[in-house]
């Protein structure tokens, strides 16, 4: 991805988001909960930024999502975008 400009990198990221969402919707790929949380955290960093300070949800899936985002938050946006695209590429057959 180093040879791409920012616009191309963002388009690649957006394409990866669409691909993984569609593949999961169609049940073409099986994604573990751990991988889903990682993808969620990277997505949030790219689209929202570093996670905000507490309060955090108390329990369940929302807490797991919050914790994943919090743990990944030291990751810079550009690196999160690259990691997201690479993970999707490893999940999908094409």
C-alpha cells in the first residue's frame, strides 16, 4: 500500500469493508469473535479515531467491542487502515 496515495488507500479500505460485510452477510466466510472484534476496533480507529475516555459499557458484547477499540487505540489511523485491509485479504478467498 506504500505506492498508493491517501485517496487510493481510503478507497481500498472502503472496498475491504464492503467485501467483508457482504461475505459475512452471505455466510461465505466464517469469522471468529476475536477476528470480528479486531476488525471492529481497526474500523473504529479509521472511521472515528482513538476511542474516547470512559464511561464504558458495563457488560456483554458492547463491553467486548469497547475493550477491543480501547486496546487497539494506540494504533495510528494509517496503520489501522492497512491492517484492516490485510486482515480482510486473508479472510476472503479472492
